C-alpha cells in the first residue's frame, strides 16, 4: 500500500547520510521503485487533452544522497527537468515528520555547470503571483497549506523548495490518509497544475512566433508542442474581436472590423473621435502578446487615438474548436513602451 511506502520513507529520514549507507540505499529503492511506480500507475487517470504528456521522475540525490528526496508528476514538454516550469511533487521533510504533496516550480538554475538555488525572493514572488491567480481554485480546499516547512539542515535546497511552493497538502507520518484520499488530492493538484500552465506558461501565440523565427533562421524546432492549429487560432481571435466589439459598442462607438485589410483590427468612431483598435486574444493570462512591426509603427503614428484590447484566459474547446469566456482589459490611450518590447528575430542584410 502506498501509505506504507510513504511511512517507510519518512522513517528513514532521521538516518539521512549523504553516503550510500544501507538506510539510504533502502530509501532510494522506495523512492524510485515503489513511489515512482505508484505514481506512474496513476498517470492514465491524470492525463487530459490539455495535459497529454504527463510523466514521473524521482530523485534522492545525484552522487551524494539528498536530504529532501522527491517524486514528481510533470508535463514532459513544459517541465522536462525539475529545474524547469511547474509540477506536482512529493517532498519529504528532513526529520521524517511529514510528507507534502506540493504544487511548486523549479527552484534551481544552472550556472557554470553547477545547479544553484534561485534567489529566494524571486521564488517567493513567483509563488505568490501564482497563488493569487489560482485563488478561486483553492476555495474548495481549506485543508491546503500555502507554506511548508521541510526543516532542512544539510543543504540550501529545502529553503528553495519552500519558497517555490504555491500550495501543498501535509500528511503527518502518524496520520497518512487512505489511498483514495491520496489519489483524490493528487488528481486535484494536477487539475490545478493544468490551470497554472494555462495562466503562466509562454502563450501559444508566442511559442508559434518563436518556432516560425527558428524555422526561418534554419534552426531545428523547439519541440514545445503548445501552439494552436489554424482553426483554434481563428476561434480564439474571433472570440476576442467579438468581446472587444461588444465593449466598444456598449461605449457608444460605431465599430467596423478591418483586420483583414489593415494593420489594426477594429475601426471605432464616436462623433469626431476615431480610434485605431488592436485586439489580442489568448488562452493565457495575457501578460505577453505578439506585435508586428506594422502594428508598432501604426501605434506610434496614430497615438493617442489608439487602443489595445486584450482578452485573456479564453477557454478553448479543441474538439470544435470553439472559444468562450475570457477577461477583457482595455488600454487607452495606448502607447507602445519600447522597453517592454522583446525582439524575437531580426532581418539581417549580409555583407
């Protein structure tokens, strides 16, 4: 039973030693073989159309044993390594008093071939931002913790794991719940992970732009696989344009869709007022959008008669495809801030 496996791992934690002692070899077997196999057996019920590539990996140290062993469920495309992205992970505290099922982010980065813990303030800020965005998802689970205490002493990794935690369930060694509860909690956090990816991963339209730039430059594909099909993009774009049009008409504007012929999307007029409206729709949180050179130039030329409407968190049903929902944000007058622009590629005239 998985409860016994978790209990046995916790019982070995007070015997932590970075060397390959019999206790640590036994702990490694439990982490990799037993807990890893149990998590893998849950994957068929955890995968979904938006998370089709879930996988499991485990660690109790590379070379030397680690004070805080772990086993995680992750998207292979979005979090290929434990240093990348967001995932759900079992973390065992140092003294063996409790195991946490945690929604967290990668907490280390590579520098000069050495893995180093990211700045704790940076991790904490990112976790707090995710926690705020997911607040509605957490309302149904008052038993969730927003902070954890791994009580680590032998390394700095424990503090990084703590700062990188978004939310967690805590299972005391003396009161590990039944398997059906463990399964339900795991499924719940994986569903929240799915929503977190939607909100905080690189937006699909940005992924596509990066991939197009790579192909144009003769580079191999990035393999992220998170872009949208043509039909899906059209569904998202149409949803955004409809929402923006309804907003503008509600404000008394006469609106014409000119996106097929102009370098802006909606022509809006109200009396003597004439607005050039750019509309961006996305399934992400809308913190990044793609602007073309023509859009940037038009913005500079027509400001202050410019408006940006971002419709974020659009729900996309890929079986249609159909797009619904979304949160509308209006920027008016809109002036492109050059410091907020990130060049994706350059056209270069060779010598």
